[in-house]
């Protein structure tokens, strides 16, 4: 769905804000599209012009993606590959409207967490290709099949790291930058042991 502009953007933001606030107050299962419409001051028709479902309003239009600049640096870097790979995924900026609320809401619902993980999983092939390029750069004479298998394993491990970050966002007072940094530190300790 394209990013709205002007008045449409304001309506989209109002819907997202109302949905997030309601779920934080009442819980995911108790919130309905009607409740969101009432708080946002819009009709159901307007809601569905902006979002196909309640879940889509809660997940927002900002999707995780591959950070192209980070990918270029990653391919030629020499640090610990799994730790370096964390930087490949760009999430909405931590100062984006509602990001802290959104992460808490996503972490509070297995349905939303599964959908968010599916968004990241959709990037797995691209992640695997980038990781395989890094492995090729680091060991150009290694057999291609070995590099492919290692890239697949690292990609799956990376998905688990992002699942962990997502669930940690449900903790009271959690902020995304702190959790991402703490996760990097934890991962370094785990890999060093």
C-alpha cells in the first residue's frame, strides 16, 4: 500500500494512534474496528479505505526492510557475521510516531507478532543472498554449497534474533534502541561462550 500524503496521511496516523492506544488500554482481543473508528472520529468506510483489517492498522504502514547502505558495508566487513547481520534489517526509526507503542502492542499479541515476523521472513531470500555474498567475499575458494548452507543457517538464526527483540519490546519501559543494543551484547556473550 503506498504511503498516504496530506490529509490522507493525517487520517492514517489518527487511525494507527487510536488503534494502538485502544489495544494498550483494553488488550488486542477486546478492540474492534468500530472502537477504533469512534476514537479516530471516522466512519468504517474511511477506516477500510486506509487499512484492510484491524491488524494492518496496528502493524502500521512502516515495514521492516533491508538497509541497502548497511548491506554494502556488511558484505565487506570482517566482524562477527551474525552480530554484523543485525544491522541489515531496518525497522521504522525509533523516533517514528508510535514506534514504542507499536512494538509493545506487537509483542503483546501472538497474532501480531506472527504477522511482524512474517514481514521479516519475507525478506529471508534477500538476506540469505547478502549473507552468502559476505561469505564469498571472506572465503572465495570455499565450496559454493558450503557457503549456501552457512548463509541459510545464519539467516534462520537472524530471524530468531529479531523474534527475540520483538518479544522483549513487551517489557514495561522498554525502548527499541536499548533492546537492540542489549541484544547485540547478549548475542556477543552467547557466541563467545
